[in-house]
C-alpha cells in the first residue's frame, strides 16, 4: 500500500495563527509536540511501513517545510523525488492524480493508494482503530473508490455529508447513495437523524479503478496528464475538487464509516471540540486571569498575561503583528480578512514575524524606515545561500553557537559575542558548522530592506 499526503493548503480560516507561507498543517499546537503534517506522516508509516511508500503533494512555498519536518522526525534520507511540487494550486483532483500517476509510473504496476490531507487531527487514542479500519478497507478498494465517513458527534455546518445506501460492501463498507454540500444547522440535524456521515476527505483507491473513473468523468484532467511538462499540464487542467470531479458522479463509490475522534480544525470554533477548557469552557493557550467569563478561546504569542472580564463566546488570537477578535459563531468569516489582506498585497497574509527557511528561521524583532533587526536561527550543518544585496548592509552578532562566515570567498569563524559587518554588494554566506543551533542577531541598514533584495549565487536548496 502507498500513501499520498496532500500538503498544499493555506489554512485561511485560522489567520493570523496560520499564514500562507506557514499554514496550519506545519504548526505545532500547544498540546502537541508534532505538527499535524508530522502526525499524518507517522500514521502513513504505520500503513506502509516504509518511508519510500509515502508521497507528498505540495507547492513550491511549502516544499522546504515538508522536507524539514520529515527530517525533524529522523528521516533524513527520505526520497526527495517523493515530494511532488505542483506549479499552481488547482484543487484536490489534480493533486490526487499527480500523486497516483507518479506512483503508477515509478512502480510499473497498479496498487492500493490511501489519500490523506495533512491538516487533519485524529486523536492519539484512536489511531490504531483508524489504521485497522483503513487496512480493512483495502478489499473494497479493489473494485470501488472508497471514501471514509466520520460518525458525527453533533450537527455541523462546516462539513459536507455522505449518505450510505443499504447495500453492504465487504464487512465494513456501504455503497454511497449521495453526497451533500455543507448544510444549514437544521438540515445538518436531519442528516444525522437519517444516518449521514461527515465527509472526511480521506480516500482509498486502486490506481487502475481511479484512472478508469477519471477518464470517464473528468477527461480534461486525464488527457492533460498525458503531457510530460508539469507546468504545461497544470496550465490546461481545470480547478476542480475530487468530490465534484469524480466521487459525486461515479457509481463505483463506497464509504467506510470511521468511529474515531477526528477534526479538520477548519476554524477556531473547531478548537472547542479538541482542546480542554476550564470549568466555564474557556480555552487559554496563554497565562490568563478569568472573571465571570465563559466559552472563550485565547491564543497569544510570548508571555503575555490575558485577562477576561464579563465576556463570553469570544475568540482572541494575538500574534506579534496581528490581533484577531471575533464571536465564536463568526469564526468561518476569518477567511474574509485573509482574503482582503492578500488582495491589497499585505504581507501579514503571507508571513509571520517568524519566517521558516530550509536552513532554519528568522524572526523580525524590530524595524523602522532604514533599519530592520532580526534573530536568525541556523540549524546544525545548514547554511544560507551565497548571496548579495544591492540596497542593504548587515551587521551580525553571534549570541549562541559558532558561525562560519564567507565574504567574497574568504572564510572566518565567529564565536559567542563576536560580530562582523558585511557591506552591501559583497557576496556572503552564513553557515552553522556546529552541533547546536546557531543564533545570530542581524541588524540590516539600508534604504530598501525587502526580502526580494537577494541575489543568490549558490544555494543548497535550488532556490532562484
């Protein structure tokens, strides 16, 4: 069995916690020591038992997050060819077929493939049940396109629904009678009364069956993938979901019910289903003082004390550069803020103050008209690109570890407390030759301090 992990989403409903360049699947939420992507990867390992059987479909923005988080799990030799980079997002059907076609070509045969979003949460205590159910669904997937339906805990307007028919498939599955879009609350109650399941967006396919149904129901995608150049392929295919493109049209679709704790964390309101609150339902990820308040969610960065007084049903998310406050019932509208910020080119839709790179990360501590101060963290054995800037000079002060510095081909080392100055126009590189993370305070000085003022001469990561 092979696994495809879909890791290209932007998590716009969780802004400002989630940003386009660092979306929710890569965030390590307070209660977990691993990100949602890392937990998904480890679940897939239990299904395949071999990292080479796992494929990740992502985009150029998130490629290095995928590589870094897999490496952080200890799989430093993970096959980079198994990371499939889409040139542009075209929804889930092209992403799934990109993975399936790549698997068929490399294996030279048909096989069973599981498809799993990278941003879903499955409770730890239910993981073994999940693994067992997926493995038992393999028999059904030999002849049917299998989707997994979650037994609903309550009426929910944020999920699509699946109606199983009375026809059994194998021991645990049912033929699908119909799919339903996200309903209003009253309709959701009716669906639950009639035995409908939440549509989880997780699938199990025989690659041959999938390709047959794709050719029959969405020939534009099927034909486009006969081309060799991936950019040309994506320029010709429609933006289409797997549900709309195949699952809702095919008569060979089965559903396997999953009786597990599952959540797609699609909005801040969903946090109330997964994280434990106080006696009044308040979930505080920060130090808090609560007076006569209930059913609130508070998430801040740093050691900020939060006080709640006489309020209820509020969501408060405070980061270094943005504060979001809304009513619980309006949490789905957060994506509109994200959309408006992106439309006007505001970088707060894209980046946190902490930005992750394949070599580590940097955090903007302070900035003004002609200066910017960053804390740079370089992971052991990693190095930045050999580069130059036209409009800024940089002053580096080492605060932890040892730095190897290259300026115009000359190498030297800086220890804790030592510093150097790199003038604009000079080719330079920062590297961590040690065994512990290197931390450097960087002071940029210049008339233009944008991140696009980087000319890369040489880069380990193939970035332009």
